C-alpha cells in the first residue's frame, strides 16, 4: 500500500477503500505505512451522504487512530461514505511512539484552522478545510485524548440537538466553549455540527474502549444527528483556561519546590470533573505569585481574581469550581494550559 496524493503540492495523501488485509495490524506499523497526513475514504451503503472523522491532530493521543484501524481492518461497510483524516503522523512517530503532542518547534495542529496558513501545519489545515468543502460531510468528529487522567467528555462551540446527539454517542458530559483558539471544531455552525470528543487519558484502557464504542455508533447508525434514546447530558458552560506565562518554572511535587514559580501536587488530576469548594488548595506559588497566570474570558477580560487567589504561599480556588483537562505534563501546561475551569454547572438535560 502506497498512499498517493491527488495533487503533489498538497500535504494530505489519499487512500480510497484500502483492502483490510493490506493494513498492518499494529498501530505503529500502520502509521509508518501512511508516512504522513492521510485522508482515508471508505464508501458506504449510501454514498449520497458523508460523515467525517479527524484524529491524531495531536501526536500523543492514540485512542482515535487505534479505533479507526480496528474498524478498517474489520472490513465492515459503514452506513454512509466516511472520510477520515489522520493528521499528525510524523509527530506520533517522532523519536518515541505517541510521546510528542507536536514535533518540537512546530505549531499545535489543532490551533491552525484559522489564518495564517503559512507553515506545514497551516497547509495541512487549509487542505483539510478544502476537502471538507469538497465532500460536505453531514457531521465531523474530532477524536482526542485528554492530557491527563480524566473521564470522557465532548466539547462543542454551539448548543444544538445535533451537537448533543453526536457527543452522546461517546459520553454524557458536554462542554460548551466560547473560547476561540483556531481549533477544528470552531469551523462548526448550527447546521454543520463538528464536535471534539475527549476519550480520556492516553494511558487509560477505557479511553480506547470509549473511542471504539462511539465510533461504531457513528459509523453504522442510519442517523447520528437525531435521538435514538433518552440519555442525559451533564452540561458545562463558560470555561476558562489557566494559562502560564512563557518563562514560568513549574514543578509537580507533594510539597513546595525551591525556585519554582508554581508547584502542583502529583494528584491534581483527581479534580478532573469534580466540584471543588472555594479555598481548595491547588498548589504553591513562588515569589512571583499570581502574576504567572493568564486567566481570561472568551471576550479577553482578565477574570483571574474570580478563579484563583493566593494566601501565604498557597494557590487556592476563589470560588466553587468544576475543573477539567487537568494535566501533569509540564510541557503541555506551559505550551497550552494547566487546566480548564467552569464557575458554574448548568442543569442536567436530555438531548432535545
């Protein structure tokens, strides 16, 4: 199997209906076989309709591509035509399998779906956007793993029954974000649902199973934008990111580390999707205090005092919070964010 690009100057290769037996059994060999960003097109029982999948936008998030490979090797025909982007193949293979989110020095692939498109990651994003215009899928899943141990959840930029139903194929937690970072899901519209699925941590076996089970529902159901059940969704809104300044020195330890601007306990991941009361200690601060944090609303307003406060050398929650996507990976904490938080939890509601 040798993927061939339809247009040599385009960064995404194409595979159309690969024979299941031609695909390697293990995921590393599969990625080496692909060699780079690849769009796999699988014909369905109804080729008048199309659904999209993107996965491996981050090279250290394997659950989606594992589930995808298992399906491709099964040879099962989906309900409709399916296009599948496997994006950051080189990052996944760089030095150690599934270690790097992106190759050092390159941009985060899931921050490249808005201009400028003037680097390799931007070219991939722009090409995929062109392909979405060409194939016009009725829905698009972007399958990820969380940066730390976490239950599964979905993220959307719009509240609609269609977005709800797509998320409910995988999980019962849904986050609505107003933040705009250049992520793939930001291409979504009320009539064109794109959802991010966070299956859980990359080292959690249940995350792989979440990807397998949800993908099966997405591929083989006749309808995925309308309800086939009454599952309830736990809804979270108005999330903010706890970002760190570029020169921050972060440490993970069970007591303050001398010279660190921020020390975070090893067990901080226990707060993922738990409600913490005001004045819960989240770590310890160095002499720079809270100045190492950037916490802004979707409109760019500094809301740090609403979420964090310092007492002596301790870092505490300023109010009752729900935390998620908490990471203990210092590289991700510095290049992306330490965690997300919501100051409110809306009522549980069933998909409309």
